[in-house]
């Protein structure tokens, strides 16, 4: 045991406890045999044995895997199960690692099985199944332990490969695992982080409900296909008559963006609006000191080009701030002239008219004529347009606020993880 191996922060009752133990993973865990069943050998309808696919570890399973809370596929009935040894079935406390990834940050990503609800589960394609030789770690602690920076950095160093990175059981066995000998301290750390995960999950659920609510509003506040009035209308406009159809060119001016390949910097006077900027809702930014197509507050910026079956074509960005934006090529700028800008944004954003241009075979490229010919239904009364826009904006504000709460909680958790586990530098990795 390395002297003085302790995290930056300990709960008060453990401040004077002995240093954390440190030993090779192979002294704590042994690896069991896994199967190599591909997705086509699995189903979500029926079966007797469920299977963990490495892709689900990468994309959806929680750190603490509770089979009652996760959607896990069954092994098809046509697959022979008789050859699976009894000790190859997962038990609570097992760690399951994804042994392959195209991204270094995800190689060796893991989950800990904490609840099986008496169901049968095995680890499948591109996974490593590790089981404690003796109960040194309480159930629920290992999941967070293997997400700590110290262990993640070691795993990444052991990864091998070029385009696809992998890690073997042999290389995993050599990494050093630090943990408190007092299981009460392990449990305290696990309880703290799992309660934070539950809070994040609750806020994520609320965020999804708000998004569903907005989707419903969009369906009801705009006329359905073939209709000229919406299902839901504000009382003061119930007798305002049918909405009016007109091509986009009647209500907005069009301008193509200009190429900004030169002069792109990490900072500058203008934010370059490209497809990545719009598809990430402004999170990914590039800058320039020269504007070739300046956007002003109230403009709508729309993606004109996307790969087959992509999700960026016709995605729009509404300029509601006085930031200095310059519009890149393959983006168009639409300046409202006879419509409320934000109402126009909600009408145009991923409008089905534009999505129909994607044939799923070749890259979609919307032309000026395609865009300006887009048929739009809008209320005749500008005040009704504004009322609808205000309603949807208020929901978007709630969605944005909820998303920010989630990000803040995730940042708080990241900070706690760094403090509650020994750092990388502390053990000389």
C-alpha cells in the first residue's frame, strides 16, 4: 500500500481513517467468459436470457446497471444456451467493460450490475466480465470507482489499436485499483454519487417531458396537413378566420452565406455560423475578424446541405441576440419582411417540405428557388403570430433552463468524482 494514498476530500467521519489500499486489478477481480452474439441474434420481445451488448454500454446503460430500469435485449430462442457455464451468467457486483471503441475516451467504458431481479443475464459481444474474487468492494462502489480519472487514465494507456481501440483482460488486469478498506466509506461514496445520478435522471426526465410538451404544442398551434386553422387557438383569435398560404419569398428576403475558409480563428470579432454551429444550437463556435455575410437580430439562418439521411438539413437558428454573426457557405440568411421572425423560425425549422428533398441516396443541397418556394401557412393577424411565438419561446426558455440545470449537476458530479477518489498525480501514473 502506498503511503498517504487518500482523496482530496473525505467525509468527516473518515478524515482520520487509514490511507486507501492500492493493488492490481487481478488481485481483486477475475475475468469470466463472454459470448460474441451480434445484434441480429438479439430481440426485445421475448426470451429467457438477456444479453449486454457493448454498444449499449457506450450509449445508454447507467453506471449502476439495474435490470428493472434498463431496456435489455433477449437472446433469440434459436441460439443454443446449453453451453453457457453457470459462472458465466452475471451476478450482482460484476463489472462489465466494453473492450472496443473508436474513441479513446470510451474504450473500457463500464457498468456495474447492481440489480438482476432474479433474471438471467450474460455479457456479450466486445465485453469483458469481471467478478470479485472476494467481496473487497461493496456493490455500487465499483461502478463509480471505474469511472474515476485515475482508473480511466490507466485504461486508456493500456488501450491498443489504430482506427478501433481495444483492451484485453490481460492488460486490464495490470491496472492499479485504489479503494478504502472501510466498506462504510465505500458505501458513503456510492450513496453520495448515486443520489446525484438519481437527481440528474429526474431532471433529465423533466427535460424530456418539456420537449414532448413543445412537440404537442407545435402540432396543435399549427394547422395539420390539409387544414387551414390549427386545432388549438388562443381565445381572442378564434374568429380570426383561416390562415393564409403563401410562398416563403412573400414574407422573407433570401441571401446565401459566403465562404469563410480563410481567416478562421479561435477568437475574433465575428462568430462564423456554419452547419455544425446550427446543428449544435450554437455550442460549437468558430471565429473570424472579417464578416462576409453579416446576420442581424431577427434573422433566420438555415442549413442548405447535408449528407443522406442526416439531421441538419433545414435546421434553423434564430438570431435573437446582438452577437456579431457572419454566415458561412451552405447556409442561407432569411430576413423577415411581412411576418414575425420567431414565428417564421418555428414554421421553417426542419419543415417537412425541405426534408422531402432528401432521397437518402445522395447529398441534399437546397437551392435558393427551393427555399423561396416553400409553402407556408401563417395567421393574417400579426398579433396572433406574436402570441404563438411568445408561447413557444416561453417553453423553449423552460427547456433551455432545464438543460442548464442538468449540465450544472453533471459538472458538480464531475468535481465530486475528482475529489472523492485519489488523483492521477498522487499515484504517479
